[in-house]
C-alpha cells in the first residue's frame, strides 16, 4: 500500500474521501500553522489495510493518529486534506455534524442524519441537499507527509522516572479526546513512555477513546521531580504509632492566663495618670 503520495502523482480530481466529522475535528487540533511547513497544515488521510482510514496530524511538537473504521477512501493513495476556517471550524464540532467529504477540490459537510445514506454504494456528496451544512473550495495540499511511524517508539510500553511536558499542548489532547467520547464526563488520559529516562516521546491514550493515539515530545527543563521543601511533609522515619499533633482547630482548650492585648497599629495608648488624695 502506498502511504505517501509521490510528488509527480498529484491529481486533485482523483480525491474521493468520506470521514467522520468528529474524527477529523479531533485530528484538526494538531495541525501546524507555519506556512513554511505547509505539508503539516492539513490532516493526512491514508487508507488502512483492514478497512477505513487513519487520520494523522502533527505540528512537530504533538501528533495524533485516529482510526476511522467507517471511512471511505478511493484507491491506495494518502491525501493531505486542508479546510478553510470558515465555514467549517464552527460546524465541525456541532453534535449534528455527521461526515466530511473531500471530492476533488471541494469539501462537503453533511449532517449526521445522512449517516445511513453515506454507507450506500451510490451515495454522492456532490448532490446538494438540505442536509449539507457547509460547502467550500478545499484543494488538497500538494506535498509529501513525513514518515510519522518513525516517531513512534517500538520498544514496548514502560514508565519513565520523570518527564517534562509543555502544558499548553495538553489542551489539544483533552479537546480531541472529548469530542470522540460519547459522554461529557471527565477525560482520563494515560501517559507513558517506552523506556525509563528523559528524552523519549510521551504516549497519550484514553480508554474511553480507543481509536485515538497521541504523542507529545518532551521538554528539557530544570530538575523538579521532587516534592518542594515548603510542603513540610512529616518525616518518613517517624516511628509507627506516634500520634501526630492535632490541628489548631482541634486542639483542646487549656486554662491559662488571659492573652495580653496588643495596641492597634497607628494608635497610641493614652498614658494613665495616678492621683493622690489631698
């Protein structure tokens, strides 16, 4: 199977792709915005040998690979598919968004109510109906997508001692996984690396979104893999059975001399003048 399109085989008229709108929107969170790397400004859609397609997107810092088992793609060629921000950006994440179709130089977005019709052999997304949510010119990107499989470590899953992650990228994974899940609950994400130590790509998976696979490249920062000193945690060598001191609000009240009153800051206590009887 040809996963990467040869540079001399670019013919937009041959493109015929239908993918889930949710799957594409999830992958769309990971595209690059750099014009110099134009081949990363779209989602790479390639046929899967077991049917359906894989949707891959990366900006060099993060990467997402999403399996769409019900996708339809003609031929064995992969395509880098871009979309104009308007009118697709707002409509792709709607609950009633069903399928995204790339036909030649045009993209069509249809409602989920057409899900059954899309699976029919004679379905033609170019026949505009009232169920079409968005239509726009979206020429495929003429370029060669990187060999993304080479980035994925193939040493088996493991647990690293510590790793540093760019926090702003985590929002991408949360947004992508949330749209692929069926409910609106919390998004549990599993992070692991293939081997102990720093510098290894960080893998992100979610049990509630099995078709999603994410990678984030680690950062190099200062050593902060220990608890901060100001936590003032109990001494781990404290003998078992030692009763800790109670908190301030639970300490028993004991009788004692009344506390001395301190003067209010900024006010002077008037002096007391003693007088004697005449």
